[in-house]
C-alpha cells in the first residue's frame, strides 16, 4: 500500500511556507528520478502520518526558512490541538512563539 502525507502551510499574508512530506518508505523509488535528491523535505513513518516524531519540520525546515525571510522578527506559529503538537515549542528560537 502506498501512503503519503503532504503538509501545505501558508502565512497569514498568503506566503507559501515550504512543503514537507511523510511517507512509509525510507527511500521511495520515485527519488530515483531525482538523482536520489528529494525535491522537498521528507521523512518516513510506519503509518505515513505526522506525529510526535515529525517535529523535524519546525526545526529543520520552518526555522531556517523564517530566518532567511524575516531574521529575528517575532513570529506566532498557530497549531491545533493534535497530539503530535505536544511540546511544540521545544528547541525553537525565542522569537518564535507557539499557540
């Protein structure tokens, strides 16, 4: 069974935040077409869901993107009450606030 979860996020002003995907395979065959260099950030999980183990998006994708675009300006990252968002502010810089 093929499974893939794609997260699409935008800022309040409509700016596109980098995409991220979670799939089942550690190395999907489709990456063969990309010379083994995935075109977007990705990881794998047994059920292909974003869960507590997928905090990498905030730390490895969102924070670098935000710093390049806005530097040290204050930011509010709004998340829903999904269990995957427990301790969502762990490891984030002090200028990024989670609500």
